[in-house]
C-alpha cells in the first residue's frame, strides 16, 4: 500500500507516476498492487496508466496478461498502442509489434513520428541493419531507392559517408531520416524502397515505410491545395 500523510490528496497522476516507475523497474507485481489500491479508492485509470501496466507485463514476458488488459480497454488510443509496440519490441517481437501498428491504423488511430522510429529501430536496430547479403542490407536498399527516385547525388553522398566511416557503424538517426524525406520526393523514394523490401521478403518493413510515404503524400496534397489560387 502507498503511505502518505493525506491519502485523499492522491490522484490519478500520482498513481501513474508510481506505477510507471515500478513497471520500468521491473516491479510489475508491486505496480499491480498499487493499481488495485487505486481502483479500490474509486479512481478510474486513464489510458496512460493502463499503457504503463501493459508495458510492464510485456517486458517481464507476461504477454497474455498484457493482452488481457488491452482487451478490456473500450477505446484504445496512441498511448495504449505505443505501450504495446514498445513492450513487444523489448521482447524482440518486431513482427508482432508491426501487426499492432497495422491494427491501430485499421481502428483509426494515426501513428506519430515516434511510432515509425520505434518500429524502424525494432526491425533494423539502433545502428541500422548491416546484413552480409546486399539484398537484406538496409544501406543497399536505401541507396537503391534514392537512385530510383532520381536522387543520385544524395545516394552518392550517402555512399561516401558509409565508406568514410570505415568498420565502425554509427548510430542511425531515424528521426532525421524520416524528417529529411517528409516531402514529395521522399514519397517516391519510400514507394521504391518498399517495393525493394517486398522483393526480398521484408514485408513488415515495407508496410511501415510505405505507410509513412502515403502519409507524406496526403500531407503534400493538402499543402498544394492550400497554395492554389
């Protein structure tokens, strides 16, 4: 039980902070005790609090319990889906996390930049995928997409940076990568990269990047309509 001088002063935000800290510390059993106490006091959990519980279960490998919590949520929002995706990626279940990504889109919940970054890191690693086979090497696929999108100069510069960095592979900045190609040209590039990924059987990655490309295409059309006389 939580012990404070004035129990009545405890609200959902305080409980959420404690539950979040416990879940991230691997103390899911203690977190659930606090969660039950909160319910007994008549405080209804919000989705942010539930996402902490879901993530806590997942990182401990308790997938069934995590999904049981999700199934009881009437209106899951971005925080719930992010808790699921982040927890599944921690368990190295990138394909399952991508299925959650597809489900959230199907249910009308729009992914954010953070969603895409998490998924790319989950599939490719924080340093980028470096497979020995060029067909499953992200650098090769990425450069091929640039060339097909008519961005040969950018492709050449990217290759130069890859060569210059030598054996050490730097951390790949997915945020910058997505922001840089958040335009009309990027839309074409993502489509081409998506096709290449499908050719080598990387359907999850293809879906993630092509969905991002579609999102950018929609945004580009809105911009064009806004500037039309």
